[in-house]
């Protein structure tokens, strides 16, 4: 199946982590640096072998700080690059992520969530890093956060994540968890020619001497490869179109608003969600994402009565948030209660609440104990209890 | 614009200087400018395609180095210039990647990366400008600060044993290790040329007087130049164990080439590995 080539079209049976790794290679990732941490290590084991086979670069970094900075260096050299980690390692990468945002370097960061805070429970999954992925930054930044719910989505979301990173020139996140990462599932790989692969826009050498690194009419400047004679300077300091550090109100406003506008401008292409509302005749909506969605979906599929009582809204991409879409659905379906089901002490719930603030809808939280996955039946019971709370 | 033209001794490197960014942030009397001029002269003299050279700097006064060089340059995070440089080099081996940064940046906060990049013998260059202090942030204790020296965070005199950079570099596995001072411009340049040619992890430490350090230790900057000039001793192939710096008690600062050996680089071993694996498939 694997061989020296890229994963073949057809049906495969893969874990979420392996699906991410294979999709990355198919998307053109040719640089991986990482540091071992449960439950992401098996992704690195897989790619350690496969990256050599496809002729890319694999390196085990001395720590996660090195890993993120190495992939930024690789991206600066023009390669598509990725790292995978879990909570504690993700925390160590934060400063590097912001550098990537400032230097406008595409990269994909996979966080296979485990139970935190601190060392928590390394072997069990959770959804505790949602806030960190979306907001974990000094200063303002906005990126794209994918939340796959099964191996098939691990595969397709990874390809989309690379495309988004290249399009937007920024680090992009895949937030999976131990449950998704280690469950096996069917992964259908389409014909390679049918897979859309995006490459970053590049300056060609005829513009040497004229082009500036950060001058754009649009939101995303074209990329210049080093070593060609562009002689560009890049800095994490606030900088002008030449990439030179300056302390200036106009320059600061212009750069920050352009960086933030990248997401706003591409929002409609990035936002994705699923709605389950067949048989729906009630007034309650469940908002759920990632691995917990796959459990909720099973409960939903199995029980017609449950389908009558709840509609399910599930963002594929946590950020940018499908808030406008959620609002119109809530109105359209006549929802008066929204239950946000997540495996943490309440994170995405705050964003749902603020999205629906003025609609007079009750937003309740259903917080699953991190690490301890309910069965579909148990989940259904818990949802019913919250519904009965009046 | 008059203030932005370079003085005559710099004419030959003017095309490698971002003249429009002058004046630099470096204090009058700072030693970094000497390293700047010498490195750019070496790049010119090396002769090879100049656009292959890339400069990566961390954060600090020395960390501003990349920003004044008219080459592809990256001013990255405090302590993280080395892993960024490793990513660049592994991805584009034809680049000649040189890290220029401060002592605090490279062996303080970035110490772990320094050790492991040396151990793997990455084919990159590290120019470590050692001013014995954290200059940019106002003169705090650095891992290089000599015993007894005063800084903002050792107001009664430093009680921490400083790091011996040549010993650390050689123990970690660096394959070219030298130390010069800003008084040894010719030797410095020859070392830079060797470093470009050398296949493997090169470390060149430059002892550089700092206005902030001098002030905290109640010296005029010229006194500090005089002090260092007197204390620096060039030796033929010194032992890295002789690299300890103890200027407060008056021991000489040993300069020279501590290590110059051949060892396969990570880059060459990696490309051989890829070739072998792909052939066997
Ligand atoms: C993560 C982080 N911590 C602290 C700082 C603040 N900081 C900037 S430069 C510097 C010290 C630099 O010292 P050194 O590397 O010796 O360079 P010098 O300024 O002396 O040339 C520090 C602590 C920072 N920029 N980032």
C-alpha cells in the first residue's frame, strides 16, 4: 500500500494519525520536525519512515520549540512543512506560532489533544486545547483550526489545512485527539488528479530589485525563495512593506489589520459545517465537534426519537467560526435551546454564546469529563437530562 | 542622506549593507560593528555566489545583525536562530547559512539548540558575539558574565560560574571552534573564510566590548577595550579547557582555533540515507 510512492487511490483502513501523515505527504509536505509525545508519537513514527521514502526531510528535534522553529525555517526555504504534538508540546510552540504568523510562513501544526492541564492524562484524549488553538497568542492573531471527527476527515482536513496554509501564508492547526488519532477507520483516497492541491503564490525572478517582501494589493503577499537574489529581510518585529522594523502607528495598524483580514477575506471558503436535522420536530440544537461529534452522530443515527427532539450543528472548522450560518439555522429551525457538548470544562460554548447573544436563545453546556468517552447511549442520556432541565 | 553613506573603509562592502537603515541601534563604542564589517568582507572575499549566503539572527543587540545585511536574512525568536537555520539548511542545502547572535541568545535561552545542533554536526555556521552581558535589555547577568562582575541582576557581583563556550561547543560535537576578539580582525576574517568552507557545525566566538557592561562595572568603554586588549592571548591550537573567561581576577582570555576536525554532517548522512532507502525500494 505505502511503497515509495504516495498513498494510492482507493479504500484504506487507517488510524487518524496515519491518515494525517499520508495526507500530508500527498498534499506535498516534504519537511517534518517533531518531538515525541503521546498520543502524537505514532504519527511521527509513520512519517519517519515514509518521509525518507518520498525523499523529503524528517528530523527528530531536541524539543518542541526546536520543532516549530525548524518547520518555520523549512517553510521559509519554500517547503511545505508540518509538525505534530500534544498539549504540553503545543504550549511550548506558542511563541513560534506567532513568529510564523508575523513572517507569513505556511505550516501545519497537528495537536493530538490529551487530557490537561499539565501532564494530565497522557494516554487519553480531550478537547481541552480549543481556546489555546484559537486564542493562544501574545498579541492578536487569527488562524484556521480544523477539528476532524474520524480518520477519513483526518485525511481530507489535512489536505485542506495545507491548502489553507499555502493560500493564507500562515500556520494552520489540526486539532484532533487521542480518540480520533488512534481509532481505525475507512479512508477513501480519491484519484490523485481529483485532489485539489494549492501551492503558495511565488515571486518570479524577473521581479528581483523591484518587489518588496510584504507589499500587496491583496491580503497575502507572494513568497520569495531565499538564495535567488531577492535579498529580503524578515523580522518578528512590527515591520513595513520592506520587512524593516519600524515603530509607527500607521504601519502597525496596516500590518495587523492586513494579517487579521486574511481570515475574514477567505472566511466563506474556509467555513465548513454539518447539520443533522432529518425528522427534526423539536426546538433544541446540539453543537458538537471533533471526536465527540462521531459519538453524537452514532446516537443520532440509532434513535429516531432523538432525531425528532434535537438538531445537530457541527463545525468542521472551529475557527473561523460558522457563526452567521449557526445564527440563521437557529432562527430557521426555531431553536430556543442550544446545548454545546464538548470534552472540556466549557470552551467553545463561550464562542457559541457570543455568536447567539442577541437571539434570546439559551446556550447550555454539557461538559464531558476529559479522557472518559461516553458511549452513544450515555451521551444521548446526558443530552436528554440537560433538555429536561427546562 | 549624508549620514547614511558609509565611511571609506566600508566602500568594498557597501552593496551588502542596508545603508537606508543606518544608523544602527548599536551604541557608539560597541564592538559589533567590527564583526559586521569583518563578516561582510569575508563573504565578499569568499567569492562564491553571494546570494547563497543567508543570515539568521535571534534577539538582542547582536541579534540585530541580520537586519543590516543586504542578503536574505531572518530576525527570528530569542534563542531560536539555530533551529530556524537548521530548517533552512536541511530544506535548501545549497544555502550557506550563518547564524549571528549574542551569547545570551545562543548559549543562554538557546543553549539546548546549540548543544544538539553541534551534536548532529549540522552544516551551518554560528558567529556568537560575546559581550559578557545581556546588552539589549539593559545589562543583566548572562551565562557568560565573569565571576565577580556587576550587572543589573548581580549588583553585588556575579556568583555564577560562567560558561566556557569553546569547551561547551567541542564537547557537544562542533567540528570547527574558534575564538577571536574585535582586536583580531585578520584572524577573525580568516576564521570566517574557513567556516564557510568547513563542512559541519562551526562556532566562532567573538569577544566584544559592550558599553552597558563597561558602565555597570564602572569603566569607560575605552577602558574596557584596553582591558580586553591586554587580556587576550592568542595560542596555537589551544585546548578548549583553556577557554574559561575570568577577567575580574585577571586570567588571560585565550584565543585561537580550538577545534578543526572532519566528521560527516547531518546533511550528508541524511542525503545518503535517502538515496540508500529509495534504491532498496
Ligand atoms: C522569549 C524572550 N525572552 C526575553 C526576551 C527579552 N530579551 C531581548 S534581548 C535579551 C538578551 C540578549 O542578550 P544577548 O543574547 O547576550 O545579546 P546582546 O543584546 O547582549 O547582544 C532578552 C533577555 C525576548 N525578546 N524574548
